[in-house]
């Protein structure tokens, strides 16, 4: 659900940047708020990388993560590729 929500937000925020794949890492708090996002593997395009991070911020808040996925500090971290298409 997190990946889908971020991908949809990325499509809504499409600008003149080309499409491509970016791997991001997100830190989500127990209540579903985004505590941070970072580029794990760049697309090679600074504009597309920035678009992926903006999409993560725009997609927040998320559904609270399952308790079994939370660290002792009360968050979960996920890394995954996000495919952002070219704007129409």
C-alpha cells in the first residue's frame, strides 16, 4: 500500500521530468506519519530523484504499520523501487 500510494502521488506531481525508476527508503512512525525519506538508489536524474522524495511526502500519512514491523523505537523502515512515468 505504501508503494502504491507514493507512486500515485508521484504521478500527480508530474512535471517536465522524465520517467524512470528510483529506489527510496522511507521511515514510517507507528501512527503512519512519514519521519523521513531518502534516495537508496538514484535514477541518475536529480529532478526525478527529487520528484520521488516529494511523492513520498505528498503520500503521507500512511496506514499505521503492523506492530510486528515496528522497531523498539516505534518506527519501520522500508526500501523499494518507485516507477514514475513521464507526464502526459
